[in-house]
C-alpha cells in the first residue's frame, strides 16, 4: 500500500514538473533575437552617445511613432513605393520623368548602402538592397505630363493648400494600418513616400511622409553624384535629427548638419545605424 502511494506521489511530482516546464518562458517557442552589434570607430563613440541622448530627450514620441522609413521598408518586406508630387507648370517629358526616377532610386540607395557591411545587413538589418518603385505622379493639369503610357498612376487632386496630391486612399501616411482597400490599384500601387517637387521652393523638408525640395533644384541636380538636400531630408524620414544649435563632440561636417557636407559621411552612417539599433526590437530582431 505504501509502495503504491509512493509511486503515485512520484508520478504526480513528475507531472507538476512537466507542467511547470511547459509554462516556463524559457520553454516558449519564440524566435531567437540576433545579438546586438555596436562597433563604431572609437572616435565616434562619444559623439554618437551624445546624439542619442539628445534624440531620446527631445523627441516627443520617439518609440510611439510608427511611420519611420524603417517601418515602411519592413512593412513592405524590403521595398519602398514613391509618388511624385509635381507642383510646377514646367512640362515633364518621358525622358525627364525617367531621369527623375533614376536619380531618385540612386540617391535613396545611398542610405540603403549605409546599412550593408561586406554584403550583409548591419546588426540584423534584413536587406542588402531596397528597390524603389515609383508608382504615381500628381499634377494640377494632366497636360503637364507629356507621355501617354500607363507606367505610373496619374493623380490630379489637390490638397487643402492647393498643391497636387497623390490619392490619400493609396498613401501610407493616411493608412498606417496597411489597409489600402480603397486604393484603385490596391497594395501594389500604394505609396509610402512622396517626392514633392515645388517650383521656387528653397531648402527642404522631410519626414515619414516623404521629402520636399525645389523643383528647379532637383531637376538641375539630376546628373550630380549627390543630391544633398534630398539626401538630408531622407535622413529625417528615417528619424535622424537636425543640428542647428549644437554639434557633437569632435564633429564639424556631416550631412545632417545642414550646409556642412554634401554627401553621407561616416558619422551620418553611424547615426543611421544607431537609430536602427534602438528601433530593431519592435520588429522582433
């Protein structure tokens, strides 16, 4: 009788242990996270720390914001869709359209390249290239566009300020839940960002919605290696800050400090990587 009781107690103890093991977080089936990689040049460690401290104490919704360029690329599984807002009465030939597309892809790709080390994405970044698709153009008058093919969607609607606007039903800015059911072309023809080219516009602006620069400036720079105002604004799309009133220790000249550099520098690259480092956990990486 006592032997049977002892065996029953042993069996029950084993069952309790098994239940505890199954319930344990250590036993849960969750994807393994990649180890964090942070290996900037020694001379950049201090200024990068200063930058992130500034960002983390001045951005009002640093981690709550969900429309950084990073979010867009990850949602699309490695691509970006653009729509061009042509706020100008200058005619656009097929050749000019194609040159704008080619320049846009090349310039955006410079930031993509900053996340690649020896053919591998830095610090668990999953993409070594991010193809850019231009899916639409917005103009006030269709006759401004001197082509008849259907390679891109054409929009003639205006925003509340009277500027040409790509259809809100197709824009990520307006549908961050990814629901493009009212977009005529569906998900494939949605746009994540706008390249807003405005006649007479000075300087630039950028954010999760895209980038705005002067129409004359952008078209006049199509043959340049670096369209630096556009590049600066893409930095903002991915969360990078401006440096109007302070400079990190030991750094004088870099793209995100407007007017001090005309291309992505080593410091810009590592600020970019640092933003990814602090954001990647939201994607389970």
